[in-house]
C-alpha cells in the first residue's frame, strides 16, 4: 500500500495536526505582536474538535466560542482562560450563573436589560459589539455612546471593550474595509473603552496596523488562507486537517463508459478509474465538479462524475494506484481552498461538515 496510512480499516479518516496549529499561531503573533490573541474555536473549532484545539492552543491569551454550552465544555476540561461568547443571547438567570472569566458580547438591547436586572456576585467583562457595516449583529455607531453609558453604570459589568467585524476583509481592496475601520477609530477616539478588537483572520493578514488590543484569528489557525487570491502557503500557514480515504476499486473502463449517477460524464477515451470511499455522507461536498483535485500517491488526479453518498470516482490518468491506497481529498498536498472553489463553497463549510462516521486521529507534524 502506498501513500498516507489510514488507521485500522477506516474508509475515511481525518487527521488533525497539532504541530500545525502551534505553527499557525506563531504566524498570528508575528503579524500582530502587540495584540492579545483570542483564538476562535466556535463550531467545534471549525470542525477540528474544540477540546483538542483548546488543548493544543493553551498558550493563547483567550478563546472565543458561540454559546454557553461551549463555555461549559471548555471549563469541564479545565480551561481557565477568558472565554468570549461571540453570539450568545442570554437572559438574567443565565448571567447570574456565569463565572468571572466568561466575557459577554453585548449586541442587543435585551442583553443590556438582562445585565441591569442581574444579581451577579462578581462583575463580568463585556464586549460592546458595533455594527460598522456588517449588517448582522451590533449597535449602530450613533447608539454606542448611550449604551456604553448604561453599561458603565451596572454593578454586573467590570470592563467594557468595543468590537466590530469586517464584512469584506477577505478582499483587502474592498473600500468598505477602511470605512469600517475608520468608523470604529472614531468611536475609540471619542469614547472610553477598556479594550478594542477589530481583526479576524483576514484582517490580521491585511490590516495588521489595526490590531489594537485583541485579535480574533479563526480560519488561519487551521492553516487555511482567509484572503481571496492568496494561498495558505504564501501566508506561511500549514494545513491542520487532512481528509483521506481508501480506494475501493481500480478499473480500466473503455471509451463510451458513463460515470456515476445521471451519467453526467461519458469517457472520451479508455481510462483507469478509481472509486474512493468517501462521499457526501462523510462531508465531501456533493456539488464538487469533475476536475476537483484529488491526490493519490503524491500525484494530482481528478474527480469525475457526480459525488455519491459513500464514494466518488477519480480519473487516475497515468497515476499508478491499487485498491487500499489512500486518496488525499483535502489537506496536506491538496489545498482545501481549491477543493472548496470547485464545489462553489468555502473552506469553512468543508471542515465543519465532516460527519461523525469519519474516523479521527491526531498527529504531531
């Protein structure tokens, strides 16, 4: 058997490289050396495994998640860092039960009311989220001063930071980026905040001068380029997740053979076709088109035909392969960004979409 080894008799395996996580964190620190790092590990660390990633990134300053359930999971494994809930709605009873190292994002008037009526024994830090152009969560800039004033009066509130999110940071030339940064700069210049955070992964790569006090890397920690038109390699990032699967069959098919459901592809020439044990039931994107890259024994091959629930077909070309060999569907040697583009989606969706039946293993470099 050639190529990467797959554990046991697993059809498909996801490998998580913890050394790559540490390396990518070092890239963040190089780009924003004066800022604290809030590692974003929401959505089960973008599908990589929240507990695993939190352990591997224990040297970060703080973490960010989506929900209080995530906070509880991290506390249960002994994480004592500050943990910010980026999009958690909350009511007064929930606030009263939070530990002092949980930091709230306040983006709605109902949350301000919950803080006003809380009976916390200890105050919490909060981020006041400002909508500078994302059009999603946050107070509009004209409302920030009054909301800040209310928060400053609450015994339940300790420090108040200000946070915004860039809607177009993956496209550095988009004029909206500077407009959003300038809108926040105006608030920071005129109001008193204890901490400021603007940049996500794409922002860190393109607008490091606006790093302020805290940066919020997510995608780049997982070794994926957050910037359109720029490769992970160019950003010195290493892929953390590699999805591999076994070859179930290798056959020579004559010209005129149709491949897969619907017969979308008819072979124009005799071809050697491999069937790989991974499909949309494993999280491989159903809408990936013929020509999507698949690496087998170190050589680039191509998906051919429609993706099935349990398998895909690959045109081997001149690549030598046999049943049991491993195909790299994305990760080391096969950039996930290219696979995502062929499926008309983004890398986030691919990593988050790997299903429970795929075997997982951890490697260290």
